[in-house]
C-alpha cells in the first residue's frame, strides 16, 4: 500500500511539471495566450494613424496636418496685419474728410443774425412777475440764426433806448433753428411808486448785430402794446434767452 501511494504521488508530480512546461512554451512563441491591455492590434493601428505613420512605416495620407507654419510662412502671415494697419490709416483719413465736411457743411457755426426778415415777434403781458411783458422771437426762415445780445427797444417817441439788464447776459449766444424761439423779459417800471410813468401804445424793436455797437441795417419791427401799459426809464429788458422761464426770472 505504501509503495502504491509513493508511485501515485510521483506520477502526479510528473504530470504537473509537464503541464507547466507546456504553458511556458506557448507564451514564448506569441501564437497563443491573451494580449495585454492597450496593446491590441486595433488600438495600435489607431495610434499609428494619429501620429501620421501607416503600418508600412510611411506617412499616412489621412494623418492630421500640423497647424504650425514655417518661419517663412509666419513672416508672410504678418502681411495681412500690415494691411489691416493700412486700413486703420484709411479710417483716419475718413475722419479727416469728416472734419472737412463738418467745416463746410451744415455744422458750420451760424453767423446769420436774427432780424425782422427771418423772424416773427409777439408781445405778451404776463401776470407773474408783475409789471412784465414777454417778448418772443421765432425763427420763421429756413436757416438757423443768432439772437445776438438783447433787443433794442424804444417806446413810442422815446429818444433813448430802453435800459438793458447786463446781469441777464447768457453764457453763449442763443442760436435759433427754424421754428425755434428766444425770449426776452421787459420790466416796465422799476419803481411802482414813481409818478414818472408814461403810457405806451407802440414798441419799436431793433435787432442787434454781432457787434453790439453795430446795426443790422434793417428796419425795426413795430408792435402794439397791450392796453394800459405804463413804463418808466427805471425798467429794463433782458438779453435773449433760450428758455421762457429763464427770461422771467429777472
């Protein structure tokens, strides 16, 4: 019995050694066994395509082209940028043309004075402030005009021009586009207690030139005063204002 066990054990050991030897031989010739992960044929071909190399070691037609330019191409590539710079210069030239147009077109500063031929005057008695009239001048022409300085007023047959309130001088000359108006307030009497008041019936409005001491060379507009208008030489007229409320603050 003991001899049989020894022989059986020896036979099993021999069989095991034979199996191990056969497995080792199969792994060495590469014809059998399982491929390691990531080394399969399909993935290997994909990598070859990605790097631009085919299975025969030659560059593949389907390989992606490199986007990097040679040095000579890069220098040629700067040419459009230079051209773009030229485009900017052209834009600058366009700006100069615009400036030229601005100085010769409708944006040229207005020098035409507002006079009787291109305006219409209205005279209104206001309740507030008291003893005031409002003189409105509207541009009825087709071009802008300047309401220079203040209107020069004469009541009836008065020899002197009605006083002008210097404190009402605006910061800039009022320019009237066609259809727009300028306003001047007239304080009729500076002292309501005075007896030196005159009843007025007519008002002559002379238009000022750019030079306040000059004359526009045009005839004054004659307006009819509201009933029961009294004035004295202590009143005043304001400079032309672009806003009615501004005129009536004086």
